[in-house]
C-alpha cells in the first residue's frame, strides 16, 4: 500500500469560527493504481491534495506514505520526503521561463545532489519518455501548452517518485492537447507509475482505473471504469 489515510479531518480557523473542510476521510491507494479524486470547487479536493502531497498536515487522523508516518515528520523531513517520494504536476506547469526543458526537468535532481552530467542524462531520458526527446534545449516560450505540460510531467517522474500527484493536469489545455496528456498518464501507469489525479472534470476522471468522489469534505467511491 502506497497511501493510507485514515479518519482524516482538516479544520481551518477563521476568526473565532472553526471551518471543517475534510470530514473523516479514509483513502487507500495501492502501488500501480491510477486513481482520480473528483469533486466540484469547494469540495475539499485541493486540501486533500495538499495533505496527500505533504504540503499540509491534517488536524487529526493518520497518514502513511510508503510506510512512513507523515504525522511524526518535521518540516525538513517532509521536504525530503516530497523530493524522494512525490512527483507533482500542476495545472499551470510551474516551469522556469529562462531555463531549457532539460534544465527544468533537472531541478529535482539538483536538489537531490545529483552531479551535473548525470542530471543531463536523466533529464534527457525523462523527456524522451514523454515524447519530447527533440525539445531538450527548447525554452518554455518555444513550446506549446501541451509540450509545457509534458516537460512538467518529465520533471515529476525524473526522480522515479513513489507516486505521481496531478492537480487538474488538463485544465489549461485545449481538448487535443488534453487528450494527449491523458494518454501519457495512461502510458506511465501501464509502465508501473502510481497516479493520483485531482479533477473536477468527469471525462478526465473516467480515464482513471478508479474514481473517488469528494463532496463537502467527504469521500465516496465512484464506479470503476
């Protein structure tokens, strides 16, 4: 089991009011799964993503990622865990505009202390894996939206993370580019990558092998496709 969240509550304090966002969420994800977490705006899916991604901690409950108890880790340990275990893909790509595709993909390797020559080799291999072997030295301004998202996916997988966490990965793309990105996620999953995708779009969610709905901070299992 890669992810194990049990009885997760998340409450935010607004002035003197306590605002519950997640309510007794239980979610497990096994190695090699492809899971979509679908919900409308305000459902708590972003908060859940932040907790899964170790960017935030729950108010109460337990969370284990690849056997590690997240609740016991300090900030620096969480940062190290994110680097080793989680590949992030965001709607808005988050690429460095002045860096080449290879340099963008190399960033996690740089943080991990990998030597420059090896960084280049690993980044090139990751770009080839997402179909951008011929765009290694292109900068983001020279790439289409779909190609930028492919660079972001290459960056997310370059460290061979335990889990690929994607937040609305097709949200900024036209339908053709979005379809290509969904095909890429399917391919990566077939290669053994565990994928958890956050989305509000049912068409996107149905591409996953398992769908979980989040409504008003509560989890409901959807039908499997």
